[in-house]
C-alpha cells in the first residue's frame, strides 16, 4: 500500500518517493488549453501548492514525472517554458521591507533559470 502524501507540496517528491498520487493532469491540461487566466481559490490544505508545482513541471517539460499519467501523451514535451516561481510561504519575508523580499525572490528565479534581468 502506498503512503499518503500528507503535507507534501512537490510533485517530484510524491512521484520519486512512491506516494499515492491521484492524477489531476487532465484538469491541468484542460486549464492550459481552455483558459487564459485562472484564479485558484481553495481552502487551506486542499492542494493548491501541489497543483501549482504540477503546472510548473509541465511547463518546464519534466516528462519523467508524468510517466503513465494522462498528460504524458497529450503534451508536447519538446517545448519548454521558463517558469518564474513567486511564493510567500518560505518564511523569509518581513513586513518591514516587502520590496526587498520580492527582489530576493526574483533574483533567486533569475539565478535558477540562468537569466540576467
């Protein structure tokens, strides 16, 4: 029996550590294909972070995470998109200087993506 992924926010950890995963890639594909803008509103602890991480991995072309899932045959894995991740859940933020916090987050993305802005 597979372990439940309680509190896990990354698709790679769920897949690589063999946790139970309910395939929501069909929903992701539908959102990508049918909508320009989407507002995800769910209560706390309902998988928003995991779903956003799933979208990030789709756009970055990480096909190996999607083996055997619905989207594997529906997505063009040759095309990759840079994904800028802005998260305020990391605990590095201060009320005193939110601009500095945002700059730090953007610089971290710049480094991760190998870009110079």
